[in-house]
C-alpha cells in the first residue's frame, strides 16, 4: 500500500513553502496567497477601535459601551467571516467592512434616539 504525498486545500494555502521544501504535491484554490496571510496594522487598529466607536453612538454609560462593543465585535467578526467565505474576500477587510456598516446603522439609530429624547 503506497501513501500519496499530496495535500488538498479548498481555501488559501499558508503551507505552500513547507510543502515545496518537503517535496509534497498540493492542490489549493489559492496557492499564491501564502505571502498575504498577515493582516495590515491598519486593519488591526480598525478592528480594535470600531466596536467602541459604534457602541458610543447609541449607548452613553461606560458599562453599556463595553458590553455593546463586545457584542458588536463578535457579531462583526462572524458576519465578516461569513462574507469572506462566501465571496472570497480577505477576512480582515471583510470584518472592517461589516464594522463600517454597523457604524452607519448605529449612527442613524443614535440620531433617531437623540431626536426622540428631545
């Protein structure tokens, strides 16, 4: 019984250089993406800052902002991952895009709530 030395990936392939070094064959949907797996510093900064900014549009207390930003962060992460998987977009950029959509929605909700309070 002979073993095949082939790796099959359906997404980006971060182990391309490892496979080349050990002489393994591979099939991957995006074999050339191994050099672009790290998110940029700007993406990381946006991922950290956006949930708090979004929460401050609607919630006014510190505790409320912390809880709301945690919920927004988790929701944006999962929505961004689904968007990334479904459309083949970069994961970090997809999460930032979802955060921008949340920022617009929460900004509108904050303006409506401010108008109701007056």
